[in-house]
C-alpha cells in the first residue's frame, strides 16, 4: 500500500470461519435391532422409499428378526415380516 507496492490480506482462523454454518452430523443409516453375529444391516433411502440391505458374512445360516413393519423383497416381490432365514454369504434387499 505504501508506494504503490502490491499487498496481500490473509485471514487467519483457528476454527471454521464464522460465516460458514456448521452442518449437523447425520445419523448413520443402521438398522436398529438385535442382529446375529456376522450379520450386518444398513438402511438407504432415495428420499421417499427406504431400502434395507441385510448381509450374512458368517459361515452358517442365520435368522434375522425384522421390526414390526412389513417389507417387500426386491428380488422376489413377496411381502416379508417377522423372521427371515438368511443362508450363508447371502444378501437380501428389502423395501419398506
């Protein structure tokens, strides 16, 4: 600024800038129920419909108890509720 020399203004901030809103953390899409050992379940959504991915990573067949809602199997189109049998290394995609 003195004598027509170029200058640079830098902002130093130890935290995020004040003008950027801090996003709230999203809840993980984990299916809330007791799962047998070796079984994982994740919920994904397209904004309208929820899809439940259930995977059996164990070396034996497992029974998975669903919640009280009714689901539709994406592979067979059948309505499913209650307990499902998941063979070893099997994956099911359910829609609710």
